[in-house]
C-alpha cells in the first residue's frame, strides 16, 4: 500500500520533469551556454596570473631522481653529520607504564597538581568534584548509581587481581597477530629479496667477468693457433730437411757409384794392359827390394 502511494506521488513529478526537458530544450541549451560564458568570463581575469603560481599537476619523476632524493634524505637524517648522541631520533613506546588512583584517574594528573595543591590536592579535587555534582544535582543518585558503583568496584577488583594476566595475554595475542600480519611476511620478503639481491649481484659479477673470460679465451685460442702454426712449421721444416737429405744422399750415392765404377774401370784397364812377362819382372823386382830391405834391417 505504501509503495503504491509512493509511486502515485512520485511518478507525476518524474514525468513532469521529463516533459519540461522535452518541451524546452532550447531554453536549457541557452542556460548552459550562458553558464559556460559566465565561467569563461570569470576565468579570463585569472588567466593572467597563471604564470605566477606553479602548476598543481603531478610532476613526473624518474626512478633515478627518486633514488637520489632518498639518498639525500638518508644523509640528512642518518648521515655522519647528524648528532644522534645529543639529538637522538624519537622512539614511540609500545606500552606506557601508567599507574592510577581510584582505578581510573592517572597518577600523572596528581603529580601535575602537586606543585600548587600539595599531596592531597588531587584527592581534594576528585572528591570536591563529586560532591559538587551531587550538591547541584547534576549527578542524581538512583538505583542505577548503586549498580554503577558495584560494577565499577567489580571491574576495579578484576583489574587489580587479573589485570596483569589479562594484559600479558592481550599483549601476547597482539604480538602473535603482528608477527603473523607484519613481521613474519616482512622477514620472509626481506629474506627473499636478499636472496634475489645475492643472485643479481652474482649475475652482475658474471656479466662484469665476461670481458675477462672472453679475453682469456681469445688468448687461449691465439696460443692454440700459435702452437698449431709452430707444429706445422716444424713439420714443414722436417719434410724439407728429409727431402734435402734424400737429395744429398742421392747425389752422394750417384757420385760414389760413379767413382767406384771409374776406379774399377781404370784398374781393370791397367790389369788388362800388363803382360805376364811384366808381371813376373815386377814380382822379381819386388822380391829384390824386400831382400835389400831385410839386409839393411839386419845391419
């Protein structure tokens, strides 16, 4: 029923708006044109001041510039010129060792009132405030007040009795949560990044060692080529020497053969030219010479 009434009330308004839009498009166009002209007219006096103010657009910064900015900020806050002994970095404590009076009023409030009100100043202000509220009936005592006092007493007793245990339990749970959500993932990510950095540094060292390795391999190839060249040169020398020695031996053999043949031919020719009578006379002459030599030797 309510939805039907709402539709009956809202539909005419919606269609009336559509009718106006459909009937008066020219008026709307004129209104839009007038508003745009007014905006342009307002913007023209400000255009002359655009050069005096910096642009609010994001200025693109390269990765090298970002790294340089981080290094410069690190040198300013953590560099050697920073006096960390006299001006250390502020550290936000995780927990604050706070003590309370009446279970809810911090002790530091009493210490702040001590210079002007003395030791009993904090108690006087507390009890006086309570009495003021009661006397002016700003705080009315009802049965709920007794329940509030009882509840406050029970909670205060629980805090005094098991407050440290509850605090330690909650701190332990918070620490486990922080370890699970932040510290452990951060440690694992840091460990993984260190491993990746080690691998990247190893690859960088390998890349830097490539020219040295290439030079060593080139020298090794040059030594191999030099050794091969010297071996082939020695083979050529040995081959040429063997051929020269063969040629020399050949010529020596031919000469020796010719000489032997010449000697044999001369000897045979001489033997053929000696007659038997000349041979006998020669033998007899040799015998006489030997006899003369023997006689001379005996004397």
